[in-house]
């Protein structure tokens, strides 16, 4: 009798948690209950010996944040950056009291350390692949910021290195570890909105500025090393650090920045490796002597199953207003089906009818990989040696969709893509395939990490 009372109280407490969590997150109670039940499963506590040694390569704001948040799972032992001022600043912020972190300016020297288990790759996009390949060859596990690569061919090289050397790689597309995005994709995959017709993604518009003037290279910055494989150019503060993503030399604009997040979720819901055709329209042109990445655009992808995947830039206000996007956010994803729609972004989820969300999925529904903490998932997979939620193949395929859009914009052409061979075919294929890979400026080619 007494035991039954304890169980009843426990159940009452559990239901209270479900109700409170559902109210706070906007997620339906059936989904919250499933998530809380999963979270209640016993987890082995970490001992001191379970904590791997990690290092940060690329100590900008995102990399420093990744490293700080990873310290609850691992021992941070070193930081590396080619900008001495940025390196010293990050090392100071990340060091524990009385214990200064080791610092490096060449990541290859850092990778020689025998006591290093994994790296966090927070470098600019054009350095992601060489750092990741070098780490894989050194037997180090990798948490890599997105997009995983600068080109599609780099993705194939990274996949090969990670698989050959049997290291764990987690791509930093953390929306995959969001309950809200996973639920949206599960509902779409299981036909909750009927047959999927369109995926519509809205991304922030990029920066459009210039012309810019050359400037003296700041003290402590190895500008040649920072440029790496990119063509040599005069130093401009607009080319470096925060705004580098607006130059095709180093990135792909917002298509590969925010697109790496939202387009990844669209790709997850569709469940196919890649589209077969791409059309695009540049809505504004870059200013001569300024940023080179197209800032405002529309891109239409068509998948083999007939699903249309539209990607558009948008100004600050949502194109739908409060009806579809109550949070008033400037970007998000809308899944359109034959029987309704679902809108999701980092701040909310809504649908044509609330019942589309509130009605539980059946027990035999297709379930997607469950991760509710992107970094915790990475460190858990370091122990189990299983693939994380955003493994190297996922990171490559997700980045490739972004690159396909950027290539169509850069060529101003409608293109055909072969997902199996990973090449363009048909009209304009010769011109487009020149962007699948690119010549790397020596010595910063693949031999740099041989």
C-alpha cells in the first residue's frame, strides 16, 4: 500500500514535469513524455579517467564558445590560432585559475601531441577540411564547425580520411540535436502533413558592401597562413575573422552559413542524399571591390521524388508575419504537404492545425536519431565509437546541398546533378564542375597535412 502511494506520487510528479515542459517549449505532451522517459534512463557518471583531452583550433567567437561548453565533458589542454592576439585572448578566457593552457600557431604541431584525444575545429570555412584531414590522420576525434567543407570534392576527401582512420567526427549542425527540429522531421517523414510537396527555407540576407581598401596586416597575424588555400590577396579587415563568410574565397555566403543549419534540417526531412536539379536567381549583385558572395537570392532544388526545396533570403521580418511565425524570427523552415504545413525554427513550431502536432505518432512510426545535446552526443560517441548524429557523411551531404546552390548562383545557370557520382551532368556541366573542386594555393594543399 505504501509502495503504491510512492509510485502514484512519482507518476504525479512526472506528469507535472511533462505539463510544465510542454508549456515552456511549445512541444506537444506526447512528445515531451517520450523525451522525458528517455532522459530518465540511467546514465553512467563520468569518472576522471573518462574525460578526454581536447584542444581548440581556431579561437574565434564560435570556437571559443564550443571549447568553453565542452569543458564539462573534457579536459581542455591547448589552443591554436594563427592570430596571436586572438590566441592569447582565447587562452586567457579558457584557462582555469592557476593553470595556463598551452598555445600553438601551427595546428600540425599540436596534432603531434600523444596526450591529445580530440580537437574542436573552429577555423574559418576554408580551413575546415585540411584541419579535419590532418586530425583524422593523427588519430584524433573531431568536433568540426559547419559547413564541413569549402567544396564538394573536399567533402569526399574528409569522408575518406575519417573512415580510413576510424575517428569520430561530429559536424556542428546543432539543430539536429534539437527536439523541436527532430519532431518536425519525424512528423514529415511519417506523413503527418500528407505527401511532402515543398520544403521552404528562409535565410538571413548576406552583407553587401564595398569597395574596401587594403590595410596593414595587424601585428601577430600570419596573414599568409590565415589565407591558406585561398588565392593570395591584400589584407583587408573585411576579409578576416567575422566577415570572411561574405567572400567566395573563404566561404559561400549565407547559403553555407545559416544554410548549413536550416538546409540540413530540410535534407533530414526529405531523406534523400541530394537533389537532381538546381535553379537560382541572384536578386542583387555584389559591389565591385567589395564582398563577392551574393547577398540576396532564390534557389530551387528538385529531388528525385518530386519534392521542391526552395531557399530564399529574407529581411528582418518573416515573410509570413504572426500567423505562421509567432516568434517573428527572420529565418526558418516550412514543410508543405498535401494535407497541411509545419513551420519550425529555433524559437517555435506551429502547423496548419494544432492537431497535426498534438496527435501522437503510432508506435511503429519511423524514428530518427535521438540526441538532445550535440556536444554530449559527440563525447558519448568518443567512448562508444559509434557515429554521432551529424557524422562525417551527414556533414558532407548537408554541405553539398549548400554548395550546389552556391554554384548555381555563381554560374547563373540551371544545373543537373548526379547524386551518386557527385558531378554535374547535362547543359553547363563543364562550367559547373569547375566549382566542385578548386586549385589550392601551395603549400596549403592536401600535402600540407600529408
